[in-house]
């Protein structure tokens, strides 16, 4: 399949990345991303500030007599105030000085002092010994070429550059990069299938905020009003949370409800009373360290208590718990969640199916995710499916109340390097078009052998509530369903989880044996 993605249409961003990467030298990508992304963010807020500063200085329109150094003038326009020593023009003049690292760190401190929403967000890593002042000066000169005037003049080009660099750093970091970044094509697919035009959007494991950026982008692309959606997020990794806050700020998105705590969404739910219209998420796959033993009686487990050794079904119920009466959720899970029966997972899945909560399952291609080779799937869950409208299309009566749509997209996508695959725009459109046609009671949906099937709950029941799309869509005549790599990876993951569970049980047995007192 021909490569067709936004990166190929953005040569300037690629040139900037290559130039910035040359200046990295001996610094790890994991550390270097905070240096580069911090500077891009600083350039963005400084450009926005200086643009408004000039308007105030010239007294345009209602700004006659306004003081360009008055912080309230910027706050009223949702613009960050940048003190003199932190302005890009000041730092650029000092870029060749040996103390430029200290200057940038001081600039970050000054901006945080004058903008409460950025407290503890900005990186102060520029005076470290492994960052050569000449390389830092070169980065400042390089980033000086990026301007608010590029793109649509509203910081869009800087926002795209920030997002592009996030993706490139994730690729450079490999497995660790997947902890803060969900591949753009996967986020794009989730958002376009859910179509979050209006309402509250929640991501309780939000990483660097990509789900929110694409949700707002979707609304803008469809001539909607971005003020009609509000975002709520939570992240347990503070470093990743900082990236999210900068990523959202550079897009002009209100991140006041994107929160961080060490405990995470299970132990310390930052939005416990929220009922969202949309939940969009990519939680950690097969997480065994989610404190499940401490939450056996938690009120979120309405469909069954999830196993303490795997958080997959805890995440599903956490998402459903936060859905409004007509809310929808779209999320990524390890493919094993579609078939697993260990520790009661099969029983929970059965209840979810019978409760008519599951709307659609998409089997994803391999190698999409940077941090794992575990095969993945997309789940789409909807509240209130029992009240869905019915219709007639092509002379056929349509009723999806008792149906689940299965899409097998394993053969889609293209390789961007030896180990990483990406969905093309055509792939995203094909999957999205199929789903929307199926959801529309008057749509022209048709089953396609080897790709999609609208299966009845009765059929799912017959197959013992296994949700693997391949069981329902069938196979094209020339295709073999068996995938050794996929099967091996799944079995390996299950075996590793069983070893962890065995280790826990052995410790528990030893503790109980130690409590036994034998009489002489």
C-alpha cells in the first residue's frame, strides 16, 4: 500500500528534526526530548506573548492606553505572560554565551512564577553538564526559524512541530517511547470512530495528551466549536504529565482538568464523580501491578471483580463507570482480552456482552505500538444500546440492538521501518466508514468476508463469548487464519503473567506457613 500520511506533507518539520537530532550528540533521546520540546514550548508562548505585546504597545482598537507589561492584559486573552528575561528575543541574543543553559533554566522558573497553571510543568534541564552550550545555542537558533506566522497563524505550525517531535522521540526511544505516546494513526482512528463533537472527553491514562489534541482537531476539521467539548485527564507519571500539559498549552487547549498523582486512576481517581460523554484511552497492556488486591470490593466492579494479576478488565469497568447514560468509549487493549478466561475474565466478558454494552471490536495489525509486540485490539462500548433506533436500508430491516460489529484490520497498514507499522489515511477511512455505516440505522452496511461481520449476541453466545473478529468475519479464500508470531506472542504473555501469579502465591504460602506454631 502506498504511504499516505501527514508527515510526508511536512518537509519543514522533518528538516527541523534531522537538524535537532544532529545536535543531540551523546544525550539519550529520553533526556533530549525534554530539552527540545521545552524550547519549542518556550518559543510558542514567547511568540504569542510578543504578538499581543505589540498590539498593546501600538494601542490597537480597544487596547488604547493599555500597559504592555500588565499581566492581566494577557490573562484576559488566555495568553501566558512572559517576563523580560524569559522572552525568546532575549535568549536568542545570548544563545552563544557559555551561561545560556542557566539563562534558559531561569527563564523556565520565571514563567512558572508568573503563570500558576504551569507550576511544576516546565523542564529545568538546560544547565546540565552533558548539554554542550554550543549545541544548546544551535538548538535555539534552529527553533528561531519556527514562527506563529507559519501554518494558520494561530500556533498551529508550532503545535504540529511539537506533536511531530513527540512521535519521533517515541520512535527513537523504542519501548520506553510507547509509555508516553500512542501512535498517531491509532489515535486518529479512535477519535474518528467516536466523533466527539460535543461534551466531556475523559482519558484516565492520558500520556502526553494525544487523545485530547486529536479530539479538538476533529471538531475544528468538521467546522464545530471547540468550546463545545471539555477535557478531563489523569496521568500517574509526572514526567509524562508535564509533556501533556505543554502539548495541550501549545494547542491552546484548557488543561486545568488534566491531573497527576502517583497512585493512578485506580487507587486515586481524580475525577471520581465525572460522567463523560466520551472515554478515549490506551491503558497499559496486561498490567499486573495495579494494586488489584486492595480494591476487591470497589464499587466500579459492576460486572465482576477483575483479577488482581491483570488490569485489563479493571480498565474496561473503570471506563464504563465513567460513562454518561448515553456515553461511548473507545480504547486499546491487548488482544488476549478478547479470549481470556482465567481468573474470571471470561465471566466478566459474558456479562458485558449480555448487558448489550459492547458495540464494536477491531482487530489491529501487528507492530503498531512502540512499547510492546503484544497483538492489540480496539473496543468500542456504548451505554443505552437497548434504545437504539432501527431502520431499513436496501430493503433490509436494520436492528443492531442485539448485534456486535467485528472488524478484522490485521492486513491493513504499512511498515515505516523494520519494526513499526502505521495505518494509512485510507485504512482509517475504511474502518471508520464501515463502523459509521453499521451504526446508522439507514446506512448501507454489508458484511465483507474476511473484513467485517455484524454478529448477533446469540452467535457470540454460541462461541462462548470469544470476541476475536476472525471467528466472525471468516476468511478470504486465499488466506490462512493462523499467525504463528501472533499466537506465540499471546501465549508468551499469558505464560509470563502465570509466572508472576505463581511468585505471588509462593510468597503468600510462605507467609501463612510462618504463622503456624507447632506444639512440642
